[in-house]
């Protein structure tokens, strides 16, 4: 069975640690030039949704690993005229060596993996965003650790996610955080609390959750090491915009909330950010914000994820 990275838990904790070590090495040695991990390989990048960071970091990353990235807007493929995912995937399996896919339904990335016979990387679905959560764990290890990617440096840290706690980022952070013993607190309106699908993800992976939910932002921020937020209106939820903004307003990450956190707490955001909505301009641009290191780390971590898949599938 070809290994893919469709869910945060598709790597064991040990494999994820190996990913982070490799990412640290790739980051240190980037200037040394193009590698030959993907020599002779063409990887397809399919986007059903918009992207800046994911598209660019994968495209650059595949090039830097020695491969040839081929970016496709799903709307330009025959898929948009009714060709099935199964047939599209089978065709791609005949031409390419791997796929990176951003889709709405998780089933689409699962089906591409099932029918293509290729390693597939989930580049965000409505359910999960595991490449971002891995980059976030790595960024926390850099921030709290003295050197390299030491998983012990994030164990027991209080990580609070504010806003839409039923979104892809909240779920992926709960899963990845639980793999590393992070105390993940999901904080948002009751109406947007995690659904049963999050518990199912934990059960399917036999992973013990280390997350909790609260609708009290002050209690959540107290003693936090990381304050994290994401847009209140995820891609595909645009029609709910006014309602979401009204209900999530009390969960804005701002200076007042930050005062309750630990002295050296950092602010993180997967980006793109909506300044003045989920985060105040002062926090977003302030000295505690590590958003650009976080975004940069997408590149290094994704190169390591792809390299791990290549290694596991060769072995
Ligand atoms: N964080 C993230 O995935 O950004 P993009 O939507 O720009 O890819
Ligand atoms: N929750 C956001 C993440 C964007 C990277 C979305 O799905 O739009």
C-alpha cells in the first residue's frame, strides 16, 4: 500500500519527529542548492480552492528537491466537465510520481490516493490542514527549544486556538498537538464547537486526545504559551460571513487577551489574516507575532514530508 499524508496521524509520532529533524536540516542547508530526492519525478499540484502559501511553498519545495512541479487549477481539468475523480486519478497515476491536493471534501483527497496509486499529500480540505499543523508544531519547537526540532520543548505547553473550533485548522492542531503532548485548548462560541468527526479522527488513529473545549476566552488565555487564530470565515463558508463575524467577535486575539497569557507567549496564525477581525492589528504586527517564521516553515516541513513519503514508499 502506497503511503500518503492525508491526515495528521498518517505519520507515527516517531516518523513525525523524523520529519521535523529533516525539516531543520533542510532549513539549515537550503543555500547548498537543489537536492536529488525527486530527481526525474513529476508531481502534480491540484487546487480546487485558492492558495498563496501552499501553492508557492510546494512548487518551490518540489523544485528544490530536484523534482518537476505541475500546478493545476481543478477548474481547468476535465474534472470540471464531469470526468470522475477515479478516472482522473488513474490517468494521473500513469504520468506522475506524486500528488499534492487542496480540495473541499476530504473524500476527494482520499479517493485520489485510492485510485492513483501515488503518494498524495493533503494540502487542505474542509476537514484538515495537516501540512500547516506540522509546520506549526515545528515552529513551536523552534520557538521554545534551544536548537533543532526537539519535541520535548513543546510537551505540556498550553496552546490556545480561538475562533471557529470546528474548522480544518482547529482539528489538525488538536490532532498534531495531541501527538506531542501539547495541551490544546479550543476556544470559541458553543455553536462552533468541534463536532463528533474530531473524536472519530482520534478514535480511528487510536490517539488519546489532549485537547479540551471552552467558550470562555479569558479562562483559555490565562497561562497560555501560544495564542493561535484562523479566519472566522473559511473557504466555502462565505455565505455565513455576517453571522460568523457577529458570533466570533468576543474571540478576537487582542492586547487584552494577550495580557492574560504567559510572559513569553507567542502569537501564531496560519494566514491569510483579517486584521481587525480574528486578530487585532497590534497583535498581528507586534513583537510576539511569529507568523512569518511560521509561513516560511511550510516550505521546509513540506519538503521533509514529501521526502519521508518517498523514503517509506521505496522501502
Ligand atoms: N496557510 C495557508 O494554507 O495559506 P494559503 O491558503 O495561502 O495556501
Ligand atoms: N480555515 C481556513 C484555513 C486557510 C489556510 C480555510 O479553510 O479557509
